[in-house]
């Protein structure tokens, strides 16, 4: 296929040339991969400004997306890609291979840094989904930070750089500029742009963003970061979001209310227990979906209301492919039991079969299907069987179908059990406030509600 770049793609490619450390904050569907590959090809073979290129990506993207994109476009088919994946022996062999681009999954970054030491060979590094390096305490960040001075060029790619606020940005920008813009330490960054909130002794659990911080931070990084939204550049098909109310029967409602109030459901052999607010949220979401793990990790089925709702949607789809996002392993097993023809997204062969229209129902977890996968040619219907608190996962997962190349309106169904935590998550996602803070606020409100009722009774 001949690559005829849009104006914004030409601009992004030129920024990669001109900016040795650049962050492409391009929304899903704008073609970050082909932009980067085009620039890398020119840097390697026309400008001779790179000798060895490493691409760090989520595992499934490392396995499939980069090699698939290079073979898709005529001007990139000559690029040789070595995938540093699999066992240690396989990774070491791939590292020694003669190639143009080396691709590794982010979980193996620490191993790669350890294996190469001061002989780090990559002068150019692409970090696909830069936001996965948002934690300054993560081993992958610390490993990459050690070898950052040995890199001549760094390209950071993400559509969601700060899904949970500006705190997420420091470590990502550090990997670009080594602390030049936002400071050398996360402590200094927090002190400059945030105020301490909730704390226990000297440990601060909550940092509040100062009013002027957003503008100040964005101004600091604007010379090395490009931010673009798909709606500003592409004639995207309409996305239709639909909430599907799911009514629980009286028995299921009673169990849900008991769990919500007592944080316990007594059962034969093993109880269902929640010892903390976060665990309670997890149990309530499981109950809303129809099954829950007991204290012995056994699965207790509570209701089939969401399975019935999913069956109605599949029937109405009338043979059109449907992508279903599930939250828990017991969701997956129960969906598979009800719909034996459903197929789980596991391999590159599954991606190919879906895009060729050979899979009527594809089951995927948002954490494993949330980045870089091109599924838009296989269908246009999404069902959220169980929601996630992660705004980043939610946005990225929906963008697997609602992206450049999609020819039809994308319909996103959300199965929402009435009167349950589902409603809190949906509200948080719609308000762009999803994440740990929204989770804890929602659970705290419910706990306080029942404390209040207990006082009134007393």
C-alpha cells in the first residue's frame, strides 16, 4: 500500500527529525506507528543519524503491530525487525540478530538493561505507550533511566499521557529530557506543582494539583511534545454510546445489598468477604456481573442477567461481529459457556481472523487489548460486559474499533446493572475522572451511607 501522509502526519514526521527527544501525544487512530516507522526509515538510511533502534511496546503490540505495519506500507517493507521476545535464549538470539529495528516488550526492559550494562547498544529508542512508564518507582522506569544518557534520540508515543492527572507526566517527560523541563526528581516536581493532601505521618497519599499547574506544565513541555486529537484531523465515523440497563432479580439484589452493607456474604464451605474498601468495590463489581470469588478463590454464580442482556445484543447484531470486553476470568468462562462460538483474543492469528470477518464474537480483556491493536476492519460493535475504573484502558479499548480505517458508526454498549457499582463506574468514565480516586470516593460514599443508616436505627 502506498503511504500518502496527511498534513498532520508530515508535521509529526518532521518533528521527529528536528527534535532528538520528542513526545507524540497523538490520540488513537492518528497513525503513530506509521509516522514513527517512516521517520525511523529516513533517519537510518537517508540521514544516517541512527545505527541501532529499539522499540519498547506492550507485549501484544510488540508481537504483532510493528511488524504488521512495516509490511503494510510499500516504503517500509524492506525494514528487518527482530523481536526480542520469548525465553531468555530466544531473546538473546534476537538481540544478536542483524536487523534494522529491535522490538521488545516493556516487561523485559529491566532484563535488557541488565544484559547489556554499560554496553547499551541502542542510540535510538522508541517507547510505544509512554504512559506505561508513568510510575517513577517502577523497575522498568528505573532501568531505562540508568541508560537514558546513552541514547541519542528518544521518541515517546501515547494517546493518553496523563489519564489520572499531571502526576503521571513527570517520569514520562524525564525519559525524554532527563529532567530538564520538569525537574530531576519527582519530589521537586510535586513540591512545585502540587500541594499535599491526605497523609499519614510523613507519608502523603493524595496530592492536589495547584490551580496554575496545568498551564505551567504544558508550557514547559510544549517544545518537545506534540498533542493532537483525532476529531481535529480525521473525518471519523460517529461513535454511539449506549447504556443497557440490567435489572437483577430479587435474590441477586438481596445478596448485592448484603455485601454492600456487611462486606460479607456467608456461604456454605467458604464465605464471600471484603476486608477493605478497594476489595469491596471489586466484589461489588463482580456481583454486578453475575459471579464472585469466595475466600477460597472458588466462583459463586449469583445471576445470569448480564449474560441474558449480552444474548439480546448478539441476536440483534444479526450475524455482525461483536467485540466483548470482560473484567474477570469468571466473566470469560461464563460467556464462553453460554456462547461456545465466541473466541478469545490471544494471538496474532486471532487478530487476523477477526479482521477477516471470521470471528462472530471476540472476547478480550481491556488490559491486554488496549494499546496499538488494529481491529477496526473486523467489526463496529463493542459490548462492555464489565467496566474498568481505568479511564486509559477504557479509552484505548474503544479505540480498537473507533479509529482511522473504520467505515461504519461504532456502537458501544455498556451493560449496567441497576443500583450497583456499575453506575458509579459509568458516571466516573463519563466525567473523565475514572481511576483510583473515583473508586475510593464511590466506595467511601456507600460505606458512609450504611453507617448513617445504622446510627438512625440506633
